[in-house]
C-alpha cells in the first residue's frame, strides 16, 4: 500500500513537472498554442486493444529486404500466428534510399526493395495482414542510412497513405534539439490529413514522459530506451514502463519496446516472464525474432492464447506491481468479467514462495476464488480464500487469472 502511495506522489510530481516543461521549454508558449496542442487529437479509431504483429529490428537490424518481409508475412499466416492476432508486419530502419527522389519523396532502397513499398503493401494486404513502416522526427533516422521526416511530415504522411501503409513507428534520432512535444504532433496532424487510418507509434524513448501527453498525439508511446536480448534489459524495461500504468487505455498504450522472445539471449523461463509481463502491461506484442524458423519452444510461448487474451482484454487496464519484497513481486490488474490477472515474479537466483493476498490485488476479503494457471493451461482444483501461494523458480513467474465464485 505504501509503495502505491509513493508511486502516486511521484506521478503527480511528474505531471506538474510536465506542465512546467510544456509551458516553458517546448515551444508551446501561449495559451493559444497550448489550446491547439490540446485539440491536436489523433482520432483514428485504432488501438482499441494493443497492436500485435512483428517488427524487423530486433532480429535483422539494417539487414532487411523485401524477400525477408514477404517471407515473414507468409510465415505469419502459415504458422497460424496471424489468426491469433499478429497482423502488423512492420519494417524498421533502413528501408529507404539516403537521397529523396526528384520530387522530394522518400524512395524505397533500390538494391533491397526493388519492387517498391506499394507492391509490398499490396502483397501483405493480400494475405490479410497490415504493413508498417518507420521514419524519424529528425533529419536522418538512427542508422543515418535514410532521411528522417522532420520538415517533410505532410509529404511523407501522404506518401505512406498512398502506398497503403497501416502503421508508423516514428523515431527520435538526429533531430534539431527541439522538444518531442513540438515535433511529434506535427506528424499527428499530417497522418490525420493523409486520409488513411495509420497507427502512430511514438518512439521518443520515454525522454519527456510521453505517457503524460502521448494519448493526444499517438496510439502508443515508448516509455524506455531500446531493449536488448538480455534478462537485465527486459526486466528493467518492464519496471520503467510500469510507473505509467495509470495512463494506458484503449486507443493509447505504454510501450516498453518490442519482444525479444526467440532471439536466443534468455532462457525459456525468462522469455515466459518477458511475454507474461508484456501481456499484463497491455504492451504492444510485436514479435522480434525470425518467425520463418522459430523453435517449438518459441512458438509455444508466443502462441499462448490465454496470455494473449489477457493482453487483448477489452477492459484495457494495465497491471501494476502491487507488492515488492526483495526478489519477489506480485503484479496484478483487473480484467473484464470481474476477473483479476496476477503474475507472481521471482527476479532472484533462488526458488521462492510467493503469496498474493486478495488485499493486495483488489479482490474483496473472504472471496472464494477459482484460479486458472495460464502457462500450465489448467484450472486448479483447489478453491482459494484470502490468498494464493506458489513456489516460483529463479527468473521465472506464475501467471493466473482469478475469478471470484462466492
Ligand atoms: C535500380 O536498380 C536497377 C538495377 O540495378 C537499375 O536498372 C535502376 O536504374 C535503378 N533505379 C534507380 C532509381 O536507381
Ligand atoms: C543490454 O542492456 C543491459 C541493461 O540495460 C546492459 O547492461 C547491457 O550492456 C546491454 N547489452 C548489450 C549487448 O548492449
Ligand atoms: C530461416 O529461414 C529462411 C527462409 O526460410 C532462410 O533463408 C534462413 O537461412 C533461415 N535461417 C536459419 C538460421 O535457419
């Protein structure tokens, strides 16, 4: 309870700080400008639940071409992943020529995307999937291998719409030093004007607390710097993202970065923790492995329909840490149908018993509860009163959906 109170105070302090930042340093100086910013809504009707799909960066970095993107689209369908909701096929950095064409338009890199992005979008759409693309609120993207969209927002948004793009990840490298709150909303306006609903993913790495302004600007906002394929990186992204839990909601989601499941740097248990925490955090579930040749173990994790259903629950409330004691934590959040999802997380090197008490997780005292173990796929025979305990392996978790039955 104490930690929740402290967190609430931290959040209030952040909000106050943000208002000071907005009115002083962001370039939004007058009331009129503030009003304009407030009205600058992204009303595209997307992201009623967190987006699901794949992105090229975590596995391929800059080594991408149209063959990989097409084969990935094929694999999303042939593996059954698309049926589970993984429908965005998102191209990250390095897809364009460094020089714009003679009309100033972004141009697909001739050596790697010779058919062009429109043809790729047609292909991806023909499979019932959606195509995402990447640009940057600066002069160049992070790789510096292609131009950014700063000062070209309206032209580039129009280009994306004309190609049939469905999703834009917008990075923050090589910018002019102005605040993200001056640069990101321009792309919002440009996308709204472009005439096609395009999911807008703000990737300013959590620098200016985008959870506090992102919902007016985009459909998701990164709350952290880039993830890498290690336990430390993954778990610290989850922690940083959790601080903003109250600000996620249908239409706009906190984004602790894309999934590393299947890339080889973590154990099976650690990837289960990764997928579980992303699911209850209502994070975008964007796969980051080579899905053309996943192991059975990877496939088993990312196709857990019960865990996916938690992520896609229509209530759209992000879970929080409700108790932290040394290496063990309880994360919990409400689901539709008066249910509660709980993750018992062991961050330490030894097996540990963890207890979730109804008091911590928001179930009325004395309630009799039925528990479904989402990784064992079984409804426990025991009915629980007041609390549920489990022994959890090192760097592992248990995940339950609890349903009061009396
Ligand atoms: C793209 O590459 C092909 C084959 O190398 C070449 O014929 C064509 O002129 C190139 N187009 C552009 C716009 O550079
Ligand atoms: C991955 O991230 C962790 C924690 O943020 C960091 O300590 C580590 O150096 C990173 N590893 C690589 C290979 O970048
Ligand atoms: C993965 O699959 C692709 C396409 O089927 C293939 O080109 C690539 O070599 C494979 N990679 C590995 C590591 O097996």
